[in-house]
C-alpha cells in the first residue's frame, strides 16, 4: 500500500535522454476498457491490446507507470484539438504548460507523419494489473496529456516510451490514486520537455483512422 505523504521526484530518467531499454515502441488500436478512467477518476485512459507489448525484442515489459509520446491516427477528435493549440495544456500544472507547448512546436515530425493528418501528443501510461481495482487481466492504458472534445475509440495509437516513473501501487482510497496519477502527469510533462526527450516527438509513426474499436480487437 502506498504511503500517502511520500515525497516524489518531479522528473524521471537521466537528464540527457533515454537510457536502455528505452526507447521502447508499442502500437495498437484503441479499445474499450472497464469505463472507470473518465467516470471514476476523471482521468481518461486510451486502452490498447496487451498483445502488442512484446515489440522491439523485449518479450516481457515490467508493469509500472511510464512516459513518452503518443501518435494518434487522423480522427475527428484530433482535428479539433491539435497538440500545438494554445490552451491545449491548461488542465495541467502551469509550470509545465510552456515547456510542453515548446516541445510540441519545436520538434520536427517524421516524414511518414507529415501527410497523414495524425498528431503526436505527450503521454503517461500504466502497464499492469491495476492493483487498486484488482483486475484479473493485465492492461496497457495511455492518458494522453491533452483535452479532447470527443473519444477516439478505433484510432491507431503509436507509442514511443522513453522512461519509467514508478511501480503500480495499491492505495487506501481512490483520492490517493488520483493524487499520484496527477503527480505522474506532472513528472511526465517535465521529463518530456527536456531536450533529449522532446526530440523523440517526431518518431511515432502514424497510420490512417480505421473506425470504431471493440473489446479484444
Ligand atoms: C499514469 C497512470 C498511473 C496509474 N497508476 C496506477 C496504480 O498505481 N495503481 C492502480 O491500481 N491503477 C493505476 N492506474 C490505472 C487506473 O486505475 C486506470 O487507469 C483506471 O482503472 C481506468 O481503467 P479503464 O481504462 O479500464 O477504465 C494508473 C493509470 C495511469 C494513467
Ligand atoms: N486525454 C485523453 N487520454 C486518453 N483517452 C481519452 C482522452 N480524452 C478522451 N479520451 C477517450 O476516452 C477513452 C477512455 O476513457 P476511459 O474512461 O478510460 O474508458 P475505457 O475504460 O473504455 O478505457 C479513450 O479510449 C478515448 O477514446
Ligand atoms: Mg481507459
């Protein structure tokens, strides 16, 4: 059980850039989860199938909380909310809004992304069993650090994972879980705004939007 008042570092990973095994790459189509992220926690997570997790020669990725960049295929949600839009980060702590805007605007998209209509966003993610909820299936869930006006089930999500933040924990209350996820968001934002991490923003490779996703697809 997590100690409620433990002090947490506000960045994770070496200052100069990701160290092995990072960067790790992972992709999949956004599917339905248990529907708790938005409704119970106020923090939506785009779930992708766990099967994609053995990419890049790493057959077993340790459970825990990670950060990196998420490429999303073109879909109505992202057309309305591009990552460089001023105001896109106003839901985050004010200290990381400017650095994130700067990282989003200054990185060059990979040639593969230039004409797809897709976009790349900062993300923080959880891989594991969600000990607070005692899930019996392992899940991969990505909180995209951006305000969207719509959901985007079925969009293709392409991840470049650049660092590890902490293990998954159990909590005495839902409020304590939310508090830690909010700190994770701040840690991810501060960590990604560093030059050695911002330069990976162009990497997630984007594909066309394919329509609605379903559980297990
Ligand atoms: C950054 C981040 C950190 C998380 N850390 C934990 C954790 O330590 N323990 C836990 O039980 N769940 C953790 N979760 C998972 C939430 O419990 C999960 O997102 C929520 O149950 C929503 O699940 P759903 O997508 O199936 O609706 C974390 C989620 C995120 C985005
Ligand atoms: N900032 C965001 N990050 C992740 N998903 C988001 C975000 N904004 C909207 N969504 C949408 O909300 C859905 C996730 O909500 P959630 O309550 O976790 O449901 P589920 O249990 O089905 O994953 C995502 O699949 C996505 O379509
Ligand atoms: Mg979710």
